């Protein structure tokens, strides 16, 4: 169960992140099965609160997902924010980010240079 936590120290200021653009999405090479990881923050709109958005990252895309922080109340009417570390192959992460993008989930990255990510 996720708890609503308003502690500033546990949820980094959004100023450290930038909204991910199409050019930020990794472009994996076919056959590249090396494990990698990246850290993102996503805003899940309230209309998706009953949908298994994050669960699908695990079951549909085979990722390991670590929650660094989350802001979501039990009976909230607001959007949910999640600070996630995604682990998997470049292809798995790329597919998962495309899935999130297709849902119009805002994706934020903590890197100003996509090359710094460990895609």
C-alpha cells in the first residue's frame, strides 16, 4: 500500500528533473540484452488510478521497478506522482517508456543529457 508522504526530503524537487521528449527515449539496438537501469518520475492522471499502470511495467515489459518515492492519497482526486528506478534491457525500457507515453503519462528524467542515462 502506498502512503501519502509530504516530506520534502523524501521526494526531490521537480527542478532536478526535466520533462522527457521524444528525443530522450532510448533507441536500443536489436539483440542488445545487457541489463541497464534508469530513473524517471511520472505523473499518473487521476483517470488512471484504477488501472495497473505500474504493474504493467513489470508484467508486460519484464522490468524490475523500484519505488524511490510516491505521492498518492488513498481517496485522492489528484494525480499521482511516482519516482521510479527501472531495471531491464534497453529494449524493455524503451518499450515501457513508449507505453507510458502512449497513455499520455508525463515522464520526467533526472538527466539533462540522455547520454548520461545508463540505457
